[in-house]
């Protein structure tokens, strides 16, 4: 029997007894995802890349990542890897995957294959809770604003000297041409909940404000979102699959496992255009 246990009072859940290959399990898994925004499906040790893709396609079409090295033979699956002699982990900064796209990704589905004995956790933030805990006055002000997001400074020529690029984990810098304007406060496409949609890695500035005003407001929002009351933490075991909603969360990889290998497969599911609240 499938058991669903919340990770915190406001974000995330852990699923035991689920099998992503069982069609009868899809609906309760999808409902848990819709309810909790982050789900950790434990003990999927016999899942193949084909099983992973079949499960992901039930949520939507697959996004073929422009920048991550693909898994050999599976262009729709991105390699997420840090070897034991490497020092930089991809995704160490707080971010929302693909916020630089016109239609940001719906979600990401990450399968753990090789994990360190301790460390390498992933942290998540509820952007719905982040909005709810702002004052009504600031909420109203933010709902009239939009912000620019870009891939250029993260995956373009500016990143050429990074270890991730030099090691071949990231590539295709010429494809980093995305600049897009999104509302700062969105209405979630599924739940209708209001949430913040800015992040420290890909958001570059708030439209219509001076650089000083934009920077001050973004830094306030980023600090607000880092309150632990808004977070959940996923501790990985080999065989686990974690799925998160990119329209409702931030996440970051914790790089505290030097000397150990961490190897994962990630599939990203396409989303839709976002609308303001």
C-alpha cells in the first residue's frame, strides 16, 4: 500500500510503496505532486531510463535540455553529475529550472543512481508560502510588476571558465540566447494559488525600476524566501526519484560531499505560459 508522509508543515511529501511503472499508481502520485509540490518516491531501484521516460510523459511533453550533457542513447534525459575529484556542483544556487523560457518547465523528475554516503541533499522553497507571508501592501505592489529572466550569464560565454563547462557537464553556450519577461507574482496554472516567480540565478532585473530599486527589492525577496519555515529538505538514497513543480518552488543542490561521486538522471517536463495573479 502506498504511504504518503508530508516532509514539513507546508511543503513536500515522501512516498513509500509506490511504483512509477504501475499504471494504478499514477493518479495517486500525480495527486500527491499537485498537493505537495515536491514528492520523493522512494525505492525505485529497478527503474530503467525507459521507465523514467514513460512516467514523465504522462505529465506532458519532454524538454530536451539545451545545456546539460545527455545520457548516452537518451537525448531526453540530462546527466546531473559531480565526480569525486570535482569541486563544483551544478545547481548550487537557488533557482527555478527554465525560468528563462517563454513557457517555463512544468516540473523536473530526478532519479538518483549513485549518491554519497552522506550529504548531497536538495533543498526546496515554497513560493506560494513565500508570497502568503508578505504583507498585503507589498503583495499588491508586486502584483503590478514583471521581471526579466535570462540564460546568457549562466550558460553562455560568461560561464566558459567554469569547471562544469571545462569538464563537459555543460555545453552549447551559443544556445544561451533566452531573455524573457514574466510577472513577479503568478497564478499557478493548476492550483490557481498566487506565488512569487523570481529567483537568484536566472532573474536579472525588475522591469520599470531603476537598477538600485530593482536590486534592493530582489535582494529583499530572496532573503525572505530563505526563511527555514518555507523550506523542505530531501535526503537521497540510490533509487529514489524526486519530482518538483518549477512554478511553485525554488531548489538548490547542497555541495557538501567532496571526494564522493553523485550521479543522477533528470527529465524535465514542458510547461505553459505563465499569467499574473
